[in-house]
């Protein structure tokens, strides 16, 4: 089984291409430090719900889109090790200096895998 770190964040819609560039460079950094994979997605069919939804989860504004991303690891200890190395890397801070993201509204967390149809 693997360990997943999942992110949900608001991104300025007009700057989604800027975010894509940052995401690509960030993914390379995560992989360099040992992550198994990185996936970034932008909402295509995530309507505002009555009580809960992806847009509500990040207090999405009219000029933003929801981005969901996940990074895979062998286990939590591996995630903790990789995350510490990435956060200590000066390149990470540089990447997000002018990012079209409101980090205060970002949601993230680590999850233990309980079903994985891709597992060997």
C-alpha cells in the first residue's frame, strides 16, 4: 500500500498557465527528493454544492478555479522524509513567491491507502 498527500487549493483562473508552470517545476522538485508520483488537476465538473463542495471547501471566488493535487509515497515515514527535504529546498520558496494561489485557503492532508487497484 502507499501513502497519499492530497491538496485542494484556489487558483486565479486568468493565471492557470502560470500555475501549471509552477506545478511542473514543483513536481520535478518533489520527484527529485523521492516522491513516487505527482498529479495536478483542475476542476472541470465540480459544481458549488448546497452544503459542501470543492468550491466551498476553499471559499472559491468568481475569478478562481479549484485545483486538486496529490503526491504518492511508499508510506507516511517516506512522506515525512521527502516533505522535510522539499520544504528545506530554497527552490520551493522561490517557485511560490508570485504564485496565483491563496495558501491560506488551501486544504491538505496525508491519507493511508485502503484500496489501490494499481497495486502490484
